């Protein structure tokens, strides 16, 4: 039933007196509110508002709602322009129903203050009973309450019309209200308040979207700045919308000056890229040459189509983020161009494929004068950028020397690329060295492939077995060494390469030149610094050290300590080792895998070594058999050897004690080399632990 002022007053009096009323005499939400107020014990005869300092401060009072209030104030003033002179006020209350801003008629403001309804007064239902501000927050929809519809008689002289303000997620952040004398109530007031509240909500949503958009743009720019690759975002009309600093450095452009301009106006667009910058176009790791301020520069280019959000706005499904997302359909509106420097890609390839030098001069085991002389020459070579020619038999460690020179040089941080000229078919070695362009021959990679020279840029290229390089390729190699440029097979672009060459061979290249198998001009170009690597047969004193090194390594592999008896070591030292260090390494590796015990004996060695004659091996440091020993080995030889061995043992122990366990000083005191001292310690079972125990 639609009641008048007197009707509502009677209904209110009846409800206050007996707590009863007919179901249809008041709007349903007002009836429910009255019953809640009665249940909460709200005083219907409240004469003054209750100071709200006992209630928690709102987020606006804590400084978090300043942005909201900056939007609300203009709306309050705009709304008041429509009702100015009507004796009303326009107010905004926070989520605690506390009025935080108000404009309006000064007389009404004064009266409301006198009733204690401002000055941090909360209009919540449990404080002031039924009113529009409390119900709008509680029910989250617009409502108007007039006169005796208010539960507390303190508000009977007024009407209140309020509508909630919502965020993009539908969460109420406050309420907009018009409060005025009861007799000035109008049915259109609620409509105006609702429209104004919706306008504030829309501004809040736009502000939220703008904040999120700015955040996303800031994050995008941060990502673009931190990427090592060059990134350009290009719209369909050719306008550069984004360019990061690496792209500017690569292309010789200043991002701030080119963003907003067309790509073709600031850069000569290569034909391959121009063709791809059309709907449906794309590139994947395509090598493209750009004209930059530094000249013609190649980059690996990837071009991807990007999409612009042009669909209808919908709410994000994530409840914790107030973001507006866009639903399908969407349409493409530009491209992302990714530029990678060739050198950067090559470094990544080197790191992933192991194009690094791991050996140093410390990996060259031995103390023989022949090896030390070769190492000395190699160390001198490492201090220059000159071409080096290593000559040595197979298995002498030519690549270890090459890696050591590289790692001791100024190019140590660059790649070390090795190629065996004898292991690659003649028809393929050219493409391996110089690379090829896409489609250069049947079966070629469509995008082409760089050669070893390009991969070794700013590093070292190790040409092993250079003596086996075909004559026709020697001419191209010579030209590359002279001009420091290459041209890929099937290509027309000259590529600068900064590469140091270290070549190695087991052949006599001078003899090969005389036979016509090797170009003399290339030989002279390679033979700037020549290093002769000695074979193992000229390094007899190094064999025990190498044996010790390989056994230590195998001990780690097999998980058990390995040693070798003196007689077995003597057999190894007596062998000429035509396969050099590689053969010795292979022999010991095979032996340790097959041996049943931790001490390698003669029986564990390959059959050949068991029958090897170790006499007359004076160069190996072995005792020469005397005529007396040959005539009476069972009498003379045995007793003399025993006495000699005892004397040697005593001398070693005394020297060890005097030198306080320093093997180098002990060897000097005994007048022998450190290697010989170690060999005799192994022979007599004098381990460092035993010697320390005797001190």
C-alpha cells in the first residue's frame, strides 16, 4: 500500500510500541531494516548522533581514498547545480557510511551538524537505524527513504536518497546521497543520484583501466629494455610504435626520435623484410643485411604478426585483479621485429656446442727438455696474433698445444673452432670452411649456414692436418688469410672475419711443396711461427709422469686407487710408442679396465709388453746389465743389486728428512731429477706417507 506522511508516522508509532506491522505497508527492504534495528536495540528516539570515533577509520581517512575523493568532488558539485536552492545537500559517504565530503545548503548543513549527523558521524544501520545511505551500501542498489520511514525519529524531518559507487569488480567503495527536508522529497531525485553515482563508477573503472594499461606499458618497456635482442613494434601502417635501446644501437637510430615515424622514413628497408611486412608475412631467423651508419650489417631477423585487442570489453575471470579484458573477435594490427646480432648468436652456438678451448699449458704433462722447449715457443706464440704452424707426429698432442696457445692469448674469451682437413670429403670442406647461402645447391638449408671462419670470428680457427687440404681450396684459404674476408658459397656479400689461424700437420710441408702437393705461398703464410712437438720416444723421462697422470684419472673414473709396479713401468718406458701419447693413454685405459687388482703388473699389460727386452735401456734411466751379471746372474748380480738398492733407499730417506718432505729439494740433494726420484720411490715402495712416517 502506498502511504502518506501521516500513515508512515502511525505505522512507525505502532511498530515502536508493539513491534508489529502489516506486511505491505512499507517497502520490503525498509521493513527488513526496521526489524534488524529492533533486534540490534537501536534507540528509535535517538536525539543526537553518536560520535563515530569508536568505530574503525575508513580507507579514505587512512589516505588510501584520495584518488576516489578527487573524482567524487566534481560529481558532487555538478549534481548540486541541479538541486541548488532546494534546501538540500549532496554528500559522499565511505564504506563505513561516514560522510567524507558534502556540498549544499548552508542552513541544512548547520541543522545536520547540530543534530550530530556530521563530524565523523557514521550513518550505519546499527547506529542511526534505517536510512538510505546505510541501505544503499548494505543492499548495493539505489534507494530513497523519507520521513517516518527512517527508524530513528532523529531523521524523520528529512529524506535521504542514495546510490552506491562500484569498482570495476562490482565492489562498493562508497555511497552518493542527497539529503533534504522531508517536504522537498521528489520522485526524480533518486534518478539523478543514481546517474551521478554511475558516472563516478564509470570514471573509477576508466581510471582502473588506465592505471592497469600504464602498468602494462611500463612492464612492457622494462622488458624491452632488459632484452639483449633488438625489438621493434611496427603497426600495419608502417609506424614504429616501440623500439628498445638494443635495436637502436644495432640500427644506429635513437628510439625516442623514430617512434611514431614510418619505418621506411628512418631506415632503408631490405627487400626481404619489405615483402614480409604484409598480412600473412613472417620471418624466422632469416639473415638480413641492413644499411646502417656503420655500413652493411647482417642480423638474424624474426618477424611475427601481433594482434591488437579490438573486441568487446568483458570482466577478467580473475577475482583478484580489476582488469578489463577483451573478448574475441580480434584483428591483427602490426608486427614485432626481433633483431639478433650474428656475433651474439655465434657466442650462444659456441657455448651450446662446445666451441671452446678447455686445455691450457698446465695440461701438458712432462719435464723433458724437448717438451719444455716446445712449450716455451708456444707461450711466445700466445703473446702475438701471428699464424702458427704446429708440426708433430700423430698423437703428440697438437690440439692441446693449439688450445693452450688460444687460452693464453688475447682471444681467450673468443671461440675456438677446430676442423680436421683430412676427415671431411673434398666436396664438402669448402662449405664447411666458408659456409653457403640458402639455395646455393640441391639440399642446401633454405636459410643458409655460416662456415667455420664465421663461427671463429674474433677467436681461433684450428686447421688440423692442413697438409691434406685439397690444392683448389688452398687458393681460397690463402686469399682469406690475406684479405681477412670470405664470401659464402652461392653468395655475393663479402663478410669480414677476424680469425687467428693455428695449423697443424704430421707431414713435411716443405717436401710437399717440392712435390707440388702444397702451395708454397700458403706454406710461407702459415709458417710464421713454427713449433716442433717432440714424439714420446724423445721424451722418455716424461713417460712415468704421464703414466701417473693417466692412472690418477682412471682412478677417479673407476672409483679405486690404481698404481703400477716398477717392472711394468720399466716395460712401458722401454717401448718406442709410435702412436705417442695417444697410444700410451689408450694402452693404460685398456689395461686398467681389464686389470683385476689395483696394482698394474706386467701380466696386466698387453701381450707385446710382456716379452719386451728392458736391458740396455740406459736412455730410460735403467741399469745396464754388466758382464758379471750376465755370466752369474744368480750369485753376483743378485747380491750387488741388493746392496745397491739398500744404499739408494737409505739415501732417499735421509734426503727426504733433510729437505722436510720437499721432493724437488730432495732430488737436487741427491743429484737426480725429480722424475728419477719419483721413479725410484715407486720402485722401492717409498710412498710420501711412508717417508713422512720415518721423519
